[in-house]
C-alpha cells in the first residue's frame, strides 16, 4: 500500500513539474512565469521528495528527501516573492493584458501597466 502511495506522489510531482515547465514556456511575462514556477515546481518537487521518502522509509535517503521537501516548501515561495517584488520596484513592465496592479497602487506610485488600446475604462 505504501509503495502505491509513493508512486502516486512521484507521478503527481512529475506532472506538476511538467506543468510548471509548460507555464515557463507559455506565459507572457516575468510575473506570470514566476507564478507558474513557484506554485507548480514547489508542489512538484515536494511531491517527488515525499514519494522518495515513502519509497525508502526512515533511512538516511528518506530523511534527506523529507528535509529537502520541507526546505523547498519554505524557501521557494519566499525567494520568488522577493524576486517579483524587486522586479516591480525596478520597473519591469507588466504584460499589456494585466488588469490590476495592487502593489503599485498601494505604494502610491504611478502604475506601470501599459493599457494602451486595452478598451474602455472601468466605470
């Protein structure tokens, strides 16, 4: 039973990593790509590490895999947030189809959204 559960975690992890890679290739700007990398790859790698832990058990390999999953779960979202925030502060432009920019509005700075030709304004 544990072997089947380990295989399920491994395959779900692989699927999430592949979806994250697809998002990196297909999304239009840095911010959308970062979101795909953060969500999918974090869940994918953690799934793979938990699958390795379930497959190998409480030996040095399994414990290292579990520790790696916990480390990735805490560090990847934080580092991704820091990179995106730094990009926004540095002025990296959002995709032209972006509708909201709450970060810039909260800072009181002029919006960096390029909505030229995006249609009518909100009423």
